[in-house]
C-alpha cells in the first residue's frame, strides 16, 4: 500500500458508523476510548446541520458515546467557516435550525430578510411554504444560493424524510440558480475538518458508511478511506461505483486494537 506512517488521524461519519437510529453501534465506544487513550486526533463529521456540537454531544452521550464538543464537525460549521472566508461579516437569510444560525452568528454573520448576501438552506423538520417562497424571491433578486449538504432524504422512525437536497432542488427549479453545497461529498468539508485537528491528508482515514458521500469526499480530499457495512452501502452496492475504498470492514469494531496500524492485513 505504500503507507509510511503509523501515526494516523481519523475522520468519522456519525450516523451509520458510530450510531444508528439513536443506538450505539457495537464497538464504537471502545474505539473512541482507544483513540483518546493514545491521544490520536479524530473528528466526528455529520452532514446534518440542525444541531450544534453541544446538542450532538448530548445526543451521543445518551447512546453511551463520549465525544468532546470540539471533536464534532457539522456541515453548518463548515458552511459558516466557508462564508466567513468568502464574505467576512456578511448577511444571510437562513432556512434551517439552531445548529446553522448559531454557527453563522458565531462567525459574525447577520440574519436578515432584506437584501442578504446569501440565502443559506439547511436541514429542518419544519420547512414552510412561506420560508421557501421568500428564499426563492431573494435568490431571484440576486442573493447567492448556498446549501449545507446535498442529501435528498433523511432517516426517521416512520421512514425517509425530505432533506436539504430535495428542497434545494425545488428552489433551483424555481430560480434557475444552482446552489453551492458545502457538506459531503464536497472535499471542502474534509479539508476544513483536517485543519481543525491540524492533520495532513496523507495520514488521515475517512471512515464512513456511504460510497457516494463519505468515500467519495475522502478520496477527493486525498485521504485513505474505510467503508463500514453498518449503514447505507453494502459490499454489492460498493462494487457498482467507479472508485473503491481503501478497505472495507464489517463495522468500526474491527478497528479496535488496530488504530495505530489500520492497514495491518494480519489484523
């Protein structure tokens, strides 16, 4: 494989990798404890922009997973960071929840419905016709269109829910303006997470459960990739893609005891 470093950093997708439908995936707590014991830098990533890192930490603690706030990176945080580099202290009309509005406030953005620099679309369970109509009118009026992530559906106990990508498609159809998606599979999300932990792509692993977001964004950001089979993509579906992960594992449990040398084929 040509891997020269035993000092690995880890990026993890959250849902389908560490937890699934509010339940801990077996071995995830042991794996995180091992990384923390060795002082291995890691970050947990999620395309869901609804929640703040503090909210997500509390949710993960309820499953038995102890992840520090500073080790959680959301598409909302990546979007706020991106906008601050593009147009510092700008303004935005936001369709989303507190995870997104808090992230934007924290970088100095003003929320407004009057001539905003950006319309920013994120995840919410309460998309209103009025808010979407206002977003359409603002984009048609010249506001730049940003969306936190391209996921078309999200999970719920009752079945799939329309997510950011689906609503973005509606606004795009009504305006003729395609949004810029910040979250996975945009490698921008990976690179911003790498900067957050001071890691380099050459010795960082992206561990995910989806070929079309996790593996693709890791690949395009120059990372080694591990596909786990506890979420969306299976072995058969993975073979249908024109790119492959570096390694396929049944679950993150298979990394326990091997975090310092994840490509030890004997393990």
